[in-house]
C-alpha cells in the first residue's frame, strides 16, 4: 500500500511538471509581434496554399494602361542572413486612386480590391512583383503607396512600412519623417528601364517591429 502511494505521488508530480513545461512551450511559440494590424489577416486569403506560392508575382491589371512597375528585393532575418519562406502580401489602388472591385470579392477583398497578390521568398530570401504604379487617393494628400503585410514561418502576420515613391511630390518632408521604418525603409527610388519603372527594396525582419524577439 505504501509503495502504491509513493508511485501515485510520483505520477502526479510528473504530470504536473509535464503540463507546466507544455505551458511554457505554448507561451514561447505564441509570441505576438507587430502590435495591432487591421486587415493583416487578409494574408491568409491567398487563393492557393502558401506552399504553392513562388517568389515572383504578377498582380492583376498588369496588361492594362498605366506605368508598369517592377519591385524586387531580398528579405533578411534579424541576424543578417537571407530569410526563405516568408509570405508577402501586397495590394494597392488602381490608376484612378481607388481600390477596384468586381463585385464578387469575399473577405478583405471587398476593401482591398482585386489588385492584390501573394508571394513567398525563395531560399535566397528573394522576392519580385510586377504591377502598375498606383495612383494617389483622389482629393487627398496621401502619397502613392502599396500596402504590404508579411508573415514569417514561426510568427503571426504583421505590417511593415508601405512602399512609397521617392519622386512623388505628395511625399513631403514631414511625411518622410513620420515613416516608422518598420522592416526598413519603404521609399522606392525608381529608375526607367526597358519601358518600365524598376525599384528595389530589401526588407529587414524585426526592424522597428514591436515585441520582436531579440537576436
């Protein structure tokens, strides 16, 4: 009887310890980074699985009239090495400055419109997308911009600084100073090449991102 009692105590102790360790593990893998982010969950509305995404994206409307734009770059981890398998979601306005819809959109597509797309960095951390340079909102002073959300394999989705354009007269000195530099600068310096505009932006994971784990 005494031996059974001792065995029961040990068993209960081991279960309690295991539950405690499981709780620690859950807490460690459920760190939320980036703060609040309205609409960031749209990154999960990709029409294909994340595994099927590639690092090159052509957004809808590429063949429409407008200023063709190619943006490329490399996503880097906080330790400076290339970051593979990072999901990048972008969306923007059309040539009139509105988020166009076709009427059959679901989820966040009702607000983000159909000029949106998803890509995944390759083993070198590279990404590239082709689109038309968006117009500014009509009647407002916001500069032209492309919204961007990212999701790392082991973290929740979060927003980084929008892509904006260095040559945009609406991008004032005051607005430049107000940029948060989340993920690094989003200011694109465009160049004319091969009948299109080309620009580069590297993204630095964790840079100025709230609650991001220290390296």
